[in-house]
C-alpha cells in the first residue's frame, strides 16, 4: 500500500474516532511513519481526550496490520498556544480573546477578536491612553492574513 493511501486511511480512521466537538486541525507524517495529529475542540481539549483517541487509533492500526513490524508512532495533541490558527472553527472558538495578526505585507495588528465568518474576521483595538484612547473595529479578510496567534493576557 502506498504511503499516500496509508495516510488517507489513517485520517479516515481518526475521523471516525472523534467525538463530541473534537475536530482535526492538522496531521503531519514524517518518513518514519511518525504521525503527528493536532486536534482541537470547541469546548477545549484536555489531555484525557487526546490519550483516549490516541489509544483507540493505535489499537485499530495494530489490529489492521497496516504496519506489520509495528514501525509507526502516533502523537495526538492540541496545537500549542503559540501555534497559528489554521481553521475558521479555531477563530470562532477564540472569539473574545486577544490575537496578534500578521498580514501578508508583514504588518502586525493586535486586538480582541470579535467575530469570524467564512471570509473575514473583526477585531477591536485601542489607540492612545486615558481620555484620548480611541477604540476602533477593524475587519480583515482572510485573504490578507498570513497568520494569527492567540495572545495570553494576564
């Protein structure tokens, strides 16, 4: 079986193991059959859910004999907080949080994510301080975004 077919089959099996509001963000495969699977969930994704999905997927792959020598590995996790958002569903999940957006021209915009649709996001940011502070809303089309990273504010 070709590597491409294996990858697609693993993806289909994985998708059948997802439950509740868990969704696939990205799957990377290294040449040594090391599958790195990044999942997320609208309600948050704890380590317990990652472990449960990892075990179920691993067991099924072993039972199928897809890798007879057992020469594969699985890493199931959520994307790190410093990973850029990749899907609209992740933007929606992060409405209300502060984000740093790098535009295609390398301009950086920071603000509170207010909305996300299929074609654009809306952020709110404040310029100036005190009585001169001005809060502005900015709509940014996804086509203009190079990357968006959620910012942790304390």
